[in-house]
């Protein structure tokens, strides 16, 4: 209801501007923005203004991505998130128009993984491949394979936090089983359940604390 009121009351250009500002600054907002675009299209099937305005923002950001990344890596990561989160919505609304997002999606994701990437970039890339890898694989399987190889390299060579390594491993496992839960072994699925993740992190903290305490005792002796 709140979304419906927002869509009905705000001019499309103004709404697109505010959505754009939010999805650039908040990593969790890209999915919400995509949902708002889809809802607006369901409510007003012949009105493509919001659809078009948001697409214009995305493509403009893509063209300026190198400059944006130099200035703010968070904003760049959110631009990549927006492209991948918006693509399924745009494909549902207009499959022909959605094709203009394909090259920007793959190019930006490749930049995120391979171009002077930090841990947050790799973590974001792994999350996006977990969420959207099945779609990416259907479009360009070879390109998706290269992303997985790059993530493997980062997993081996990067000094990452356990949470990031876990996400990389999850992306690799999802790729191995082609994002198909039917053929993925139960033990693998269970490993990535939220409760298992919490237990995994808890065990790491306990181990770290035990090692720290052990070190202090040895130093005292």
C-alpha cells in the first residue's frame, strides 16, 4: 500500500531521481527499487516513464563507471548491484529493452572482480553470482565460468575474512551444481543455511578467543 501511494503521488522523473539516489547510497535498496519499478508497471501498464527514467540513470552510471569508482567504490558496487537486480524486472516488462543491460552487466561485474578489487568488491561479486549466476550462465556461460575462475584465484590468494571466503565458496558450489537445488547434495545446502552460517561464525569467534587466551597464558609462563 505504501509503495502504491508513493508511485501514484510522485511524478515519474522525481521518483526516478530519488530512487537513483537511494540505490547508489544503500546496497540493500536496489532490490526495493526494482520492485517499485515492477509495481508501477503493473499499476500503469502503458506508462513507461519510470521504467525509462531509471534505465537512463543506470546506463549513464555505466558510461561513467570508471570515474565513479575512482571517487567512491561503494557507489560503483551499488551500480553493479542495480544492473543485476534490475535486469530480471526489465526482462519481464520488455525483453527487447532489457537486452541493453546485458553487456553493461557483464562488463561491470568483470571490472568488479578483476580490476584492482578489494575485499568488499569480491564479497559483492560473490553475492551477485549467488543471486543471479543462473541467469548470467544462461546468457553467457563462458563469461560466467571466467568469473568463477577469478573468484577461485581470489579465494586462494586473498587475505579475506571468513564471511567473504564462505560467500566465494558458496558461489563456486552454486556454479558447480548450476544453481539447481535438486541436484545439489543436502550436506552442501545445509552448510549454507543461515543457522549453519551463524554457528560457523560463532565457532570461529570461540576458536579465536581460545587461541588468544592460550597465547596470553603462554606469555605469562
